[in-house]
C-alpha cells in the first residue's frame, strides 16, 4: 500500500495537468499593422532646358611677350614707367642702349656705299665707251668682256651689297631703342640703367603683356563639350564671376574657341572665354588683374522634351521612385543627359504626368504603398 501511494499521487497530478492544457484558451492572432510612408512628389512634364556648364579658371593676357635685345650695348636710359606692374602705351621708348658704336658703323657703311656708287658710275662710263669703240673699229660680235659687262655687273652688285649693309647699320641704330609694341603692363624686368646687355634670347630684358584682351581657359569634360552648340554663328556666352569680400562681381564674355586637345593627365578639354580690355575696365569699382581666379557658367545648347528634377530625387545613379495609380512605389531606370549638385536632366524613362517621389525613404520595398504629402510642385 505504501508503495502504490506515490504512484497514485503522480498519476493524479498528470491527469490534472493534462486537463489544464486541454482546457487552455487559444490566443487570438493579431496581424501586424505596417505604417504607410508619407512622401512628397513632383509631377513631371516635358520641357525645354538651356544647358549650362560650370567651370573655373585663371585670367591671363591673350598676348604676353619677352623683350629681347637685338643689339648689344650699355643701357643709357630706362623709362620712368618701365617698372613691374606699371602701364605703358604703344610706341613708348622703354629702354635705350648706347647707339654710339652703331652710328659709327652706319657712317662707315655710308662711305662704302658712296665708293660703290662711284665705282658703278665709272664702270657705266667705261662700258659705254667700249661699246662705242667696238662699233667704230671692231668687226663681228664683241665679247661680254670687251664690252665690260662682267665689270658693270660686279659694280652693280657692290652697290647693292653696300646699300644692304647701310640699311642693317641703320636698323641696328633703331634697335638700340626698345619700343613698346602695344599698350600693356610690365610683368617683370631684368635690366636697369648702366647694365650691359647682349643679344641672347634666353636672357630677356623684361616680360610684358597687352591690355587689349585676356583669356580664361576653362576645363570641361568631353561630355560637357557636347552640350555646346558649335554650329551656331553666335558664340556662346560665358558669365565669369569673381568673389570679392563676399560680393560676386560678374563679367560677360564670349566663348571664342574650344581647344581640341585633351590633357593627357586630367583627360579634360579647355573652353576659352575672352574679355576685352579687362585691365582697364571696372565693374562696380572692381577691376580684373592678371592671375585673377574666376568661376564660370558657360551657356550651352537648348534641348527639348526633357524632364528636370532636383538632384535629391535620384535613387542611386540612374533610378527614381515613381508612384503608380494605386499610390504604390516602383523603381524606374532613367536616362540622364546632365546632372550636377542641384539638378538632373532626364531624356528617357519618364512619361508626362509621372509622379516622382522626392522624400527620403529609409526602408524601400518594391510596390510599397505610400501617402502623398504634397502634390503642388510640378516640373
């Protein structure tokens, strides 16, 4: 009996536990409620867009020249305005070299020319006399030597040589004065009063540049070069901007050319804008100077039937989220003509009236339902 009592107790406990499990109420199944994401949208429409290219560059003179001494000698005069940064005018005498030796050489060449002309006059007279004598006394055909033709030809050549030597001597005198070839500014000078200079192209007397015009070389990619209208007779307009004490100063310049050489290191082309009289013209009391850094906006060609979206509407490199008629999202691959930090121009992948989601979406699922926040903005 004592042996069966524990077994009966365990059996009763098991039966009671089994009844409790069988009679336990089943829990109600509750489906999770997924919150609907709210998004802002832009309803797109095809439009015409004026393409622009952003770049930057340094303003440099169109013409920049090394002044080289064409004759040797001592500098006896330097113009007062011939200093780095100073302006000068065309035909100003910037440097004068001692002309004494060259004037003496010119006088010698004048004497040589006079002697040659005298010799020519004598030979002409002798040739006339020889021809008369032969006509009076000679028979047959006279030789050139008899008629003194070689002697006359030699005398004429000596006159020509003497004249050329005199012209060179006179040019050397003119070259003792270094004359400004244009209106310009002195960039730097390497000579001063009393210095002896020689004719050496590797040692220029100074470097100057013209104030008539200046150019800005603007680096662009090959794709950006395709945005420019090269067939137009009118050059594209370039807005050049200089930031001066947080104030933007703008100059408008034409795009004069596109260099068709690709830089092998940067793989870029260069578009060149030209400003007329940049170093003499002021805009709002601001003047341009050589070496000024300028940002540029280059006017490109117009393209039709494209879509414009803000840059933040892109998802990845070439996709957007488009709302279906049931207000669900689907991924759409697009063709991009041009994009920058603010805007993207699209030429394929969208249809008129498509609604593009622009809000950030943390967790995207294809076909997920959304709620529209704003449907006023259209592009």
